[in-house]
């Protein structure tokens, strides 16, 4: 079906307003040098004026997205003093990586190679993330401890690991408090391996909820913050965040059976509050880079997620809280391959990404003819940026691929309508993209182990 004149006009405006980027020649090389990184650094310099820079992705399995996100982040860290990298991952897994990159002792509950070994393994246990972690460790090694950049998880799914982390911490600083914490957390102990069963049991009235117990435990920990922090501020921060996570996760698994919108909002609110807590902990001059899916990064109030389903997200909450000090950057693609599963907890597959629908934003960018480019969506006082912003303002379909991709039901499963210039401040585009290379969960026989990825 030939493109309409309106679509061709919008595509021409995208081509005129966008900044072409060189190809990523070889993602086996360092992502922080070469023509692609040099060109993208100019955009990173412009982002550096913000306190929070949120970098999205339209799939959880595209190599170019990971590579570009790492490149932007490395520049913001090395050249502009961003000290927080906060990612859509569980706090305990990210905390193990954080201790590695900041050269802090591992916790007793951790073992080498342990982070990111549960579904979806490839989302964080992949070559691009491993390369960034190696770079961040080397960068931090050149700095005094107080100036090192941390790596933190925002997500909510680590109920069992977070309980274990709280108990291990208290055993070391206050054994009597550890005994009391065990009694409180015993309410959740039967459900540790499958917390969704806890939610079902509470819903059906076969088990009392544990809300009072987990909130009581969080408060007990916070009440002793001054005494505990004297034994190690970073260790207390880790334990306190794990206790917060247990309280949020307990509620999450209770509300998930009442509706997906309620559980979505609770999850994104928890992730935003974790980000706020990190910024507060590291002081008024602290700045953060956030890595998450476009569905979390783009302002939900400017999409059908918000207007029809009542969902909010981190991007929306950051705009409402930080205003112009938050920059929301999306990433997208037209076709190629992607690492994804067919069902939850299923094996990773390398799947072909269908060419985008003709009524989508992705189709307009494809018509624009740029292999890869950066487009500022904020407009200007006059000229081509205002023109492209006006032409892209009407809602169109936009594709979202998470850890699951089902091409056979793509419209229903992976598209929603949005107003792109209202949703994001900028978009990073790759016309054809590749699946991110996943890493094994254990080192090859006889291979030297390079913590924390067991390569």
C-alpha cells in the first residue's frame, strides 16, 4: 500500500530535522569510542544539563539499544559527573554488580556469577551490559570511593532475595533485631519461591495478608537508621531498600489479582520512589541516568496507557516532580531481529521483528530513510524542529516489545497509540536492528571467571 501524501510530508520533516548517526561498525569493540560514540556525545552533552536522564528502549532484546544507552551513559558519567545508574532490574541483583563496580565487599548471601540468572536472563546478562560493567569498574578504579558511580536496581520482583538480604544484614549488626525480623517475615516464608501464590491465597481468604508485619519490619529498621548507619552507610542503604522492596512486593502480589493497572501503577511508583530515594541519599547535587523500557520512560499520560487505562509510569512521575530537569529519551526500530520469549519463563529465542505497521510512528521514521538518527522532539522557536513536532503530534500506533514477543498477535499484544512529541523529549532511531547477544549463566569449562558475569 503506497504511503499517503501526509505520511510522506511527515517523513520528509523527520529527515530534515533529524541528526544522522554513523553505523555501529562492530559492537564487539568498546562502545565508548569511534565515530558513533563521538557523534552521540554531542547529544549527551545536551542532556547533561538535566538532573535525571531517562533512556528507553522499544524492546528488551535489541543490541543497538543497549549499545547506545551504554554509550550515552558512559559519556554522562565520565564527562558530566552522573553518579547514579538506575535500571529496570531487581535491587539485590544490581546491588551485587554495584559492589563490584565500586570495589566494595560482596555480601554473605552472594556468590560469584549469581546476578541476573532468572528469567529473563538475557535482559541484563548480555554482552552489552557486561561491557558497560567492565568499563564502569575501570572508570571507578581511577576515582576515590566517594566519587564513584553506582549501579542500582529499581524493580520489585525480588521478594525472597530481599528478605534474605535484610536478615543477613541484621545478623551482622543486630542479632536480636534479626530474630524479630525472622518472626515478622515468617508470614511470607511459605510463598518465597512463588509469591504469586501468596496473592491468590489472600484473595481467596485462605491466608491472612502480611502487610502489617512487613511495614512493621521496615519501620523497625528505619527507627535505628542512625545507629546502623554508623556501622556502614552503604550497607544500611542496601538493607533499608530491601526492606522497602519487601513491603512494596507484598502489596504488589496482593493487588495483581485485582487488575493489571493497579499492579502496574504500584510497580512504577515503587521504581520512581526508589529513584527519588537514591537522589535524596546522594545529595542535592546528585544526578541519575535511568535505563528502562519505553513503556516506563515515555510519559504515560500522553499515551493510551494513561488516557484509557489509567496507568502511570516513571517518565510521567519524573516530569511531574522534576519538570524540565528530567529528559525522556526513547529508542525504536523498524525491523530486524530481537531476543525474546514466546511466553513467560520460556526460553530465549532470536525472533524476526515484523516491519512496522503503516499507521505507526515507526513506519514514518522508516520512510524518512535514515539508517540511524537522533531526533529532538521538543521543538524550537521556529524552523524544522517546530515543523516535525507539529506533524508528529497527532496520535499514531507505537510498538512495544518486552521480554515476550508474539508477532502473530502483534497489533493486540505490542502496539498502543501515543503522541510521540508529548511522550518523549528525543528519539534515537535504528531502522534495522539486531538481537542482543545473551551470555551463559555459568562459565565455560576451564574458562577464567570474570565476576559478576562468569565469562
